[in-house]
C-alpha cells in the first residue's frame, strides 16, 4: 500500500516547510534527549530535517502539554517516555494535558528494561532476588530501595516487588540516576532499581551485584541476569519505552507517513549501535497498536499507583 504523501516528508521539506522540531521535556544530555537527537540524525540522512526543542521542567509535562498547541501537520512531534501517558495520569493532580486527547501515538522508538541491584555492602550471599528477600526479612534495616525519581516507572516496579515479596520496602526517590548510582556504589543505599543503561558503565568495576531484570525475557545487555519472572516473581515485569507522538488532529496520512519514517530510521545501523551503547533496544509498532498498548498499560498501572498511596501535588 502506498502511504499518503505528507508535506513534511517531501524531498524539499527544508525549503518548503522549514525545519521540523522534536519536543523533549528534559534537558540536553539525558537519555531521552539523546534518543531524540539520534532519531533526528537518522532522519537527516533520509532528507527530513528536525531539531530537538528542549522544554525541560515538571517531569516532562511542559513539553507534553506544548504538543497540543502545535500545528497538526507533522512539523512538530514529541519524544517522551510512555509513563507520561500510562503512570503520570494516576500520579499528578495537575497533569497539564490529556493523555488520550492531546498526544497522538505514532510509534515507540526504543524500549528500556529495568534492573535491580545491591551494593557490595550487602552480604556476599545476596546474589539473586530470593536471597535479597531473605536478607531483608532478617534485617529490616535494609528494607529500602532507590529509583531515579519519585513517581517513575522504576518507583512503582519496586512497589510491585515489595508487594510480591511480602516486604515493606521504603522507596527513596532521587533526582536522576547519576546521584543514585553514586550512593549505591558508595554503600549509602542498599539497593537501586533503575534502567539497564544506568548500570552499564559500572559492570567491570565489581562494586555492585545485579539481581534481576524486569523484561519478559533477559536483557541482551545483561544476558547472565535472570528476569524477575524466572525467579518466581511474575508480577514484577515491564519495560519503559520512549515513543513519538503527534499533535491532536494530525491527519492519518501524516501519522502513517511519520510511522514509516520511524521504521526506516530504526533500520539505520548507526542508530541501532547508538541505542545499544546506552542499553536501549530498538522497537517500533504501528500507531493503532501502540495506542492500544498504552491504554492497556494505563489501566494496569492505575490500581498499582493507587495501592502505593503515592500522589504528587506538583
């Protein structure tokens, strides 16, 4: 089937329509920003010119709310994490956007699996999730874990572990993965649940032990680490993804053409290598299927967030 032509995909896009923009809700240099820039570079090779427009603040909600104000013609897109549509609606009393009406799903771009680790301050016998649970039961003072941020995907994945193991784990929310990793390696915190990418720079140092990963299958970046599912915790599963979204009202032809451009970019070996270097797996999905997946995840996270009792008034 031939996809309908969209003006922003025309060969003369840079002259006829100007340079497009990819909205990102976080500062330059972070994983989400880097993901968007890698996509923009792959698109540049295809002749589609985009620049990253960082609208940092409010945990990405400023950029997400900006999307609905943009022209629905493909000239402005949003690159954000799926939890902005699946978890945030249950966390923030002031979301600033409607996750269904204001963000039109086009496709995921990458998937980010979480990993759970302890520092070397933990006893040598703590080598998997079950031995971690036994340790915490014997020593309640170790019953805390950190995540990159309160209200994040990793935060509630840790809550699921707490419930599944019958523990009362105390969550410690950091402002980003870097300070959390430093405290984990230094032994200031006993455990950390973050993305696989957070751990890759430290694998050869021998200063931490990764006990499990949250994917349906093992991470290609940590092939020796079993999943939570393999270790008897089937409810502790899931992966974050970073996706591309269009403004509400964008014609289906433009959405489909954008999706086709994402699929083409995902086949770029340079893009795949760049994502792999930071622990991200390339993944795409048709717009309608992506929208349905997001709705399923939004429904699934609602009772988890509610049971945790966490709510942000920011």
